[in-house]
């Protein structure tokens, strides 16, 4: 888990796990682990949208109650907050999912 959170291969801890900001590499450059078989899919983004949605919606209601800004202000502010928070956390959640898939993989025969 620690290796993946550091952005390195969950097997050897040497090769990079990500190419760019959030895209996973296909294969570890150091040990050759096939990382493409550990598919995070849309799970990380969906999970973060649910979590941040549950946190941000009450804040939007609070802002509406206190300041009553126009609707377009809500759209811009909360859209940017949601997008920024999701993109900043996406790498971490992807790394956790890949690490857990690696940890619980069935041994090959």
C-alpha cells in the first residue's frame, strides 16, 4: 500500500505507477509487473463524487442560506470546488485500488 501511495510499483517499489498525473503505466519499468491487469476503472471517480457530493451539498445550502448568491455563482463555485477536489484525490484513490487488487490477487498457476 505504501509503495502505491508513493506512486511506485506495488511489487518492487522501484518503477513508476503513473504516467503523467492520473494515467497508470501499462508495465513496471523495473520488475516488469503487468500493471494494466489491475484496472481501477471508473470506481475512483465515482467514489470521490459521492463523498465530495455529500460534503459539498450541505455547504452549498449553507452558502445559499447565509448570502443568497445568484444561481450562476453556485454553479461556478461548487463546480470548480468539486472538480478540483476530485482531480486532486483521484491519484490517491487509484493507487489504493491498484494496491488492493495487487494484494488480493490470486496466485497464478
